[in-house]
C-alpha cells in the first residue's frame, strides 16, 4: 500500500497544495531510440550511448486509445452486464409495492379507492395535476396541457392560425409547426412513426352529445378515438361527467361552468374528458389571461 | 400472498387476457395477476403472440384508470425483459405512450416507463430506430433534469443502452451531443460517491460510450469531462485508501477510468492540463490499482493504463510521479500478471525515456532489483519490456551498469540469449555487447 504520508496527501490535503504545476519538473534529455534511425555511428561511444541503426530497441512512450470492444475491456463489460441484471431484478421489486389500508382520493368529486401509495401517487399525477380548467381534460404533462389550452381555448390562436403555422409538433425537441392539426397528425405519423390513433392528438369535435351514466366518478383521460382492434371495454360507468362548479382564477372566458352536477356532455364516441370535483386553482402561469388553468394547490410531496 | 402457477397454459393466458379486457372493476386485480404471470419467459412469449394482447395493454396504458395504467406499465416492464427477439418489436405500439409519460410528474411511473424503454432499446435495431424517430433523446434530456435521482439513474440506463448500438457513433451520438444531455450526465459525477451512486454509475457508462465513439471529444472536454472524472477518481481513491469498501464501487471506477484514459489519448495533453492540475490523481490511480488487484485485476490494469496515458511524453507527470515517491508502489505491482506488469513497465519506461535525471531517480527508487526479478519471468512481453527499460537506464550512467552487475544481472541476460524468442535474444545480446562490455568478460570471472 502507499506510505502513510502519501495516503494523507491523497485523502486530506486541500486542493491548492496539490497543484501539479507547483511540482518541480526534471530536466528532459530524451534521445529518440527509434529503429532505423539514420544516426551516424560517429556518436561518441564509450558511455555506451551511441545510436546504432541496428538497435533492436523501439520503446516509444505512447498514449493508447482503446476502442469499446477492445479485449482489455472485456472483463469490465461482463461485470457491467451482471450489474445490470441485478438492477433488473431490483426493478422487479419496484413492483412489490406495499399495501396500505384502502383510502380514497381527496379531490372532491373523485372517490377513487386505493390500496397502495404508488397507485395513488400515480393517479394523482395523471389525473389531477395537469388539468384544463376550461374543459376539465387532464393531461400527462405540462407541455401537452399548454398545447391543448393554446389550441382549444385561445381565440387569438385561431386567428393567428389562419395566417401562419401554429400547430406545433407534439414530440419534444421537434420544433416544427403546421398550418392544421391534420398536417401535424400526418407529420407525427410519417416522421415520428406515431400510431394514427395516438390518444393525445385529438382534434376538436362537436361537444354536444348524449347522456352518459352518471355517478361513477371514475376519471377518463383524453383519448382520440378508441384504439383500433383490441379496444378495452370501458369500465362500468366509465364516463365523463362534469364536475360541479370549479372556480378558475381570473377567468375571462364566456363559457359558464356547469352548475348542475352530473350532466354529461359527451358520448362514448367522443373523447372522454376527465371530470373533477372542485379542482382548486392556483392561478395562472403568467401567460395571457385568456388561458385557463387548473393548478393543484399544494404540490404533493412524495419524497 | 397470491400464488400464480409458474407455467400457464396457452388457454390460461388467453383467459387472463380476456379477464383483463372485460374485467370491469376487477380489472386491476387481473392485471396484477397478469403481471406476475409475465415474469416467466414462456408466458411472455405466449402473451405476445396472442391477438390484440399488446393493443389491450396499450389501451390501458394510455387509458382512463390510473391504477390500470400503472399495472399495464408493470406488465410491459415484464415483457421488456423477454429474451425473445420478437418481444421488443411486439411492444412497439406502446412506445409513443411510454415516451409521452416521461414528461409526467409521477416519478415511479416515469421510472417504470424508462426501464421498459431501456430494455426495449437494448437488443433491437428496429426498436431503437423507431424510438429515435419518436424523439426519445429530447425526452430523456428533459427527464434527466428532474431532481429525483432514481429517475436520473433510469435515464442514464436507457441512454447507456442506446449508446451501445453498433451504429451509435453515426446515428445516436451526434443527436445526444446536440441535445444538451451531456452536461447533466457530467453533473451526476459528484465527489460524494455514496449519495446517488446508482445515477453516477449509469451516467459514467454513458460517458464511456460517448468517448469511445470518438465523435466529439472536444465538446466533452470543454464541458469538464476530464476534470469531473479526475475529481471523482481522486475521491474514490481516497475512499479505497482508507480501507472502507463501498460495495459495487468498481462499477463506477471502471467507466471513469475508461473515459479518462481515452480522453487523454484523444486530445493534446497540454490542452487538458487545466483540468488535470490536481496531482492527487496519481496516487489515486496507484491506490485503485492496488486495491483492485485481487478482486478485479482487469480494473487494476485499466488504472495503470490511465497512468500510462498521463505519463507518455509528459515531463510534468513523470516528474510528479518521482516527486511523490510513487515508484515503489508501482514496483510492488510488478509480480502480477494479466497485463499488469506490462502496463507498469510501460509507465516506468515512459519515465525513463524522459532522460538521465529521471533514470537516476528511478534507480534510486529501487528499479534495478525489480528489473532483475522481471527479467526472469516467463512472459516474453514482460521480459522484452524489461529489457527496453533496462537499456534506457543503463544508458544514463555508468554507475547503473556497475550496480546491475553486482545484482548478477549479467547472468540473467546471458540466460535470455538462449531463449526461443528472437526479440528477447536480440535485446539481451545488444545490451551485453554495447552497455556492459567492460563487465561481461571480466564478469565471467567474478560470477
């Protein structure tokens, strides 16, 4: 092992004392020892330092670059592989979430029952966190919510969209914009290889449809159409309901919130909306006042 | 605890799928059963071959009920582990949703989606190609900025799988470098290893693959890759030196060494000096080599490889090694094979090559007896390298020749002259003829 003072140097010394440029550098008098060097044999001889072209020595200090598949790396790669297998086994344990005694979601109007904290956390994030206060739809992320508000609830958007490309690609990092939502959809399918029935790319449809079964407060997420074959049979009473009154902050739109509970507006065939009870609002994100937002008061902190 | 039969028949799987599809309020429970069943490779295979099975999961994944979403995601995670090559392709309909959910807020769910994506990326080029088109890299770039270290670790994992693809240097690395991911990868390499080591491990392996791709070392250097690797190796060396063994720390040391070693080889050393000023890197590398000698000799060798890349042609680093008295520690490693003694000899050769003063100090540090030992070894490469180092040291001063003779070095050289390896014979003869002339004839009498 290292001598004690060297160990101390390694573990305790402050960085300023360890500056390599402060160390003395010895004088360099290296002589090239490449083979076949055309050096005259008239180099002085007795100290044995003469370079003779037939010298078999060829040591050259050389930095070595090793590519990814070099055999020196093989051992480490094997260990990495085993490590990842362990990680995979551990993520299987992600599955074993502890059960707690059943409890209900506290958001008014949502009485979903849970028996695991993870399940609840996810439910909350998925359904109550990014909610459009205008139409009560819920979105998986801020970004998709923003796009929705822009395209659905902003009349200025409609005006501008007539003159320029305003429909942005849903894929993060792709900055393209399109004149119509149909063009965008085609782009998603062609360039980004999205399925035609991607649920988060619905177009606006008529909102007035038939009654739905009330009562079941199950939440639905926004979908485009029911996915092709293999559609899932809706849960009993999986419907859209309007929430009872919700109070968006500083709302300037003209659409009055529905005051009668349980009066459905949408049918099975039209995208479901998520309906909440009084989603409490937290205020805007500082954008144009026409945009409505439902933000959840008090971020849930799970850490 | 529910017990699920280990091997379900096809009929049983069909039945389970049916229950999931039509289960109404019991759906969550059926999904849980399905999830457990999908741990078995045979069941995985049966499931993906059933008509509509993946579409059902995709529907639930993107659907209304959050608990079903979660369970569906778990099912997909199990499927993603399938060793069968068609499994990855079968899961493709779900990827746009998995990607969309990466920007959601539910950390556990995001983790699930990430590990599933990472598994899907691993083997299959068609899957990777699709994911790239669907924007996986920008999605990862957003995700990595979350504060949850488990999520960061999962992002690193996905990226490490992507970056190992054969075509990564052409198709993936440029996108990754352009996406702004790399500063966040580097940010996880903090010298507080026990906190979030999992995340640091994944990101370090990503860095290794990025460097190996040889696409743009310059950018990585500018972002501080050398400095980060160096500091963290110093911290880890310090930890190992005090004897406290962090379990699994080698998984972090390995990619750091590789990244640093290749960055050193790729860029002009002078340009890297600002990031290499902490001389504690040298003892750290020695400590790492010693500490891992028994459990992981390959790792010890890689540590010495980094030392080689630091010292080759560098008077600054060669002087520092001498100044810090690290030569005895290096000499202690000479008895060990598996490439370790060769690498040590390379380093010693780098130092000797710098000139007379260097050779003098090497001799004072006990190089000659060490060489006498290595000259007797069976490995021809070791002996040849030893002769290379020996000739440089002998050339530096006549006292060295004298001392070498006293150590019975001539006998060793004469023995080598009978060796089958031509390279060894040539060198040994050359030394005897040109550097030890005054000793070899008289020496015969003295021996």
